[in-house]
């Protein structure tokens, strides 16, 4: 992939104003202020070492890059079939999409994201459909299945970037309240929600010398993202299940 084509594909995403916004000011000062206020308002929730971890470090800027989704490009698939060779060539496939990654291992919010992930990841096993890894998936498969059984899967298009902030925070709150015993009692619900909100809203990064803010969804690259997405999907499943149960049993049941 040549440089110009790569930049073109990245900017296709970053120019989508539903998800990203180019900014001219540097928001780091405001982000630091929000972080310090969070620590001050909820210092009773945190130990001195935790406060030091969240605050005492030299932050670095986040950068955006994209991973080509070659397996989802029909043009590339057709090229592979037609050329039938170990190496194939195709020029600038128009339907090629990139997986957006925001790399910020020392960004202003990454430590907060990591901390919140450690706090709430214990909620994930409470989700009825949660599968930890490949081995757990295999353990769920019956030893014998009927021959006509179909193994199916569903994929959410661009899950991380398509979660509205209000839905995500509602989902996190739902699971905290449902499974409060899974969360260390010293961490107040509002602290967790405010911290998560900061991670979501202060998600800024550079690409090609320009600074952007992600205004919808969560970044692929921030520590809490997988846990956050799992809780959202689990919440939606619960809502659908409750709706189905209500429709089957009727409103008076």
C-alpha cells in the first residue's frame, strides 16, 4: 500500500464528522484539569499509590493508524481467486477499509483507562453469553450435536466506534448495580462512571500533523475498550431478553 493511498483511506474515516472532529486547540490542559478534579472529588476511593499512578507521569501524544481489513475487501478476494498465486497484486482497492487504532500507551487518559479496566473487568463473567477464550468456547460445545446443527456467528459492524457514549455509560452502570459485589466496595459508582466518561470524551490523537478528537464510540487501543464493549453487548442482550419475555408473558405477568 503506497503512502498516498494509505493517507486517503485514513482520511475517509477521520473526515466522517459522526465519529471524529479535527481540532485546532490543544485540549491537554483541560484534560489534566478534569483528571485532577476527579481525583480530588473521589480521593476517599483511592490509595496514595493509586493517585500517584494516575497523576505522576509524563504523558505523550496519541497517534492514529489503520490496519487494512484485507479479508473484508471483495476486490482483494476476487484478485486472490483470479490470480491464484502465492503473491497477488491489486491497485488501490476501492472497497478496502481500515481498522482504526489509536496508539497512546502514555496518553493522558491511558492510565485512568487501565485502572478502570482493572476495576470493572470482573463484571464480564456475569454476562450470560460471556466466553473468556477459545478453550472456554470449546468447553461449551456439547460432546454430541445433531447432524443438521448449524454453527452461526454474528458480527457487529465497527463495534467499538459505534457505541454512543450514553449507551455505554448506561450499560456500565447497569452491570455495576446488578453485580455490585463484584466491584471493590470502596469504588463508588459515580467515580467509575465519571472516570469512564473522561476516557471516552478526552480521546484525542494526531494524524499527519493534525489533531483530532473521537466524538463517538471508544478507541481501539485504550485499555478499557474490550471490557467496555463486552458490557455494552451484554446489556443489549439483557434488554432484548427482557423485551422478549415481556411480549411472551404479557404486560400483567
